[in-house]
């Protein structure tokens, strides 16, 4: 009986790390995008989210919640800019939020193990227009 329960529990949690590897960073990217839109509109100056190999950050922001997010080990980010056909590695790229609060309309892909989260972002609100999760549990 214990062996059966252990096996069921192992299968139930097998994809847990993969999901968290994409959901956590996805939620944080949404938070930073909304913060960037709001801050740019209020302060009347542009903000930028910069993507690194192992992190991303809202540059110039020092408010509540912080502006820096470390990616879990093995998590990869890609972006698809409006009008482009091919996904690009996000590291070394930036996402601009103008002084009027408008941002570049982009899609972001977050991958960790078998889990993949894709999100499109609205240029007016910085909010996700759609989210698609595949793989993982």
C-alpha cells in the first residue's frame, strides 16, 4: 500500500518543478510589465525590461516588489517581436515602455524542462493578451 501511494505521489509531482519554472517567471514578467506601463505613464519617462541569460529586470525602478527576477536553473526565455517570424533568444534584448505608457507588442516564451508558457502582451496595457501552457503538469 505504501509503495502504491509513493508511486502515485511521485507521478503527481513529477512535472511540478517544470510548471513552477515557467509559471513563476511568467507571473513576475506580467507584474513588471504592468509596473513599467504604470510608472512610465505617471513619471512621464520611458522604462525598459532588460533580459539576461539568467534573469530579467525593470531598469530604473526602485519601488515595492523590486524590479529584478532571477530565473530558475534551466529556464530559457525567447521573444517574438511584432512583425517578425522567428523566435529570438531573449538574453541581451530589451522591451521598451515609452513615456506615454505604451510598450512594444511582443510575445514571450518561457521554457523549463517539458513545460512551455507562451504569452502575448498588449501594447496599451502591458497585460497578457493570451497565455498558452504546454507540457509539464
